[in-house]
């Protein structure tokens, strides 16, 4: 089945501010009585979000990462969060394999985040699509680029939560710099002794929309001692602002990890392309952790976490599945264009 199709409509995400309209609180024969209306307004003015007197402070607290959705199967345990549909924890036989954070912490960088509707950077936060130039928020301070999309810090709506599977959804409404409407549904499932992640993205608007997808798991390894395999024939060369300017063979370069090799002191913030697949799947490996991607993911970014000011350098390694290259909104390299009603579907996963 093609990754792009006109599939079923996904559930819409509703802002909580919309769901508490006065007319939904007290209504009689489709009309609020004047007394009831005044009572509601008075109560709202005093305590619009009042909790029962018996509620504890802990019950009233809202975690920075939102609700937690644990799933488990066999040796594997996973925790996904409401905020960002983030992969917060992955444990195998009780051992944590991700750089992670507690539920009551904001978390460093983009640990475990989903990157939509673009992954990596947009040069100077400006792009042109179908002849129109757009300016997005510049979210990377040092460069002035826009980085990693718009959904990493928004609440996703749980659609289904089973013992070994959780599905969350989010509707990205039009906004300045990205005036398109996309509906996302993301499934995390434990099957075949591994993690299986499937994203469905549907253009729910009336005009074509640009899309790139990515994911940002950080693996807790000793980077210098780690053994890395990346099944890629080329990598993207960049300027000093980390924007791709070309494509080069990995032959004879420090970036050649087609066969297992110790990372050592090599610094990587490198996007790999021309992935070598087997049965439509490409697999990168760090130590015993396998990161597989289906053939909708044309790129894998590898980052050795050098120089992050909020934590020790090289605290872990990120292997990022991506459907498009950095700055694809300008270069078109791997860019997906969804026509109205059209759907993208792609998968990736983790094994040990």
C-alpha cells in the first residue's frame, strides 16, 4: 500500500478552552435560565477551576509532561507522555535504554520528541512553498533557524490505551508561518519483542501542505566506546550553519559506518542518505540497540550530543528517523506534499 493515500478521517483535537462554553454547562430547552446563567458566571468568577475540598495537592498538580501512558509486553516497558506524544522511557529487562527525565520534569532538549510538520532545521526560519514565502518562528537561538517543527510541547489526545499499545492524536491548526491543517495519529505498540511506531498524517485542509516527519530518541550509551552501524552510502555536507549544501559518498571519510565501527572521538551531527535496505527496511545499530525504518524514511540523522550546555557532552547518541532532509522545506529533498484529503503513513521501531 502506498504511504500516501486518501484514508479515513482521524479524530480532531479539541482545545479544552472550547469544551467549556457556558452553553454546555447549564441548558434547559436549549435556553439557559437567567438565574442559572448568573450562578454559573458568579461561580466561574470566584473559582473557575475549583477542586473538591478533599483533593490533595498532588492530585491537583499537572505534570510538565502531562499524563503518562505506560505500556508493557514481555521484557519491554514503555512510557509515552501526553505532552508531545513523547517517548519518555524504554526499559528492557528493567534497564533504561534512553536518556530520559522524570515525569515531573520538563526534560532536556528534544529527548524522545516527535518532530512535525518538519524535522531538523529550516534555514533562517523562512521557506517558499507553491510560490508563497512563509516566515516561521525562529526557535533555534544561536542560528535563527526554525528547528524540529511545532508539536513537541503541545498536549496530544489519547485515543486508545491498552496493555501493550497507546494511540494519541493531535490536530495542527493553521498558524503564522504554517497556514495548513494536518491531523496526526501516532501509535506506539510493543510487538515481536520490540517497539513499533506508526504515524498517520492527513491533510484536513483545503490546500496542499508541505510535510516532513522525524523522531528524536536519545540512547544512553558511552558515546566514545559505542559501536555504531549506519547503512548509508552518502551523507549531507553542510555549511557552518548546519544547512545542507550537497551530498557526498561516505567512502574514505570518518562518516563511514556501513560496517560496525567504534565512534571514538568522532563528532557527528550528520544526516545520512541513500540508505541500504533489506525487504524495504534500513537498520542502524548502536551497541545492541537496533533502530529500523521503513522505506518512507529516506534519511537518518546521527548526533553525538556534543556541546549541549544543559548536560555533560556526549551523554548519549541520538539516531533520528526522518522522511526528509534538513531544510527540505526549501530544498525539496524528501519533502512530502499532501493534497487535501491525502494521507501519509510510515513506521519505524526499536529492537534489542
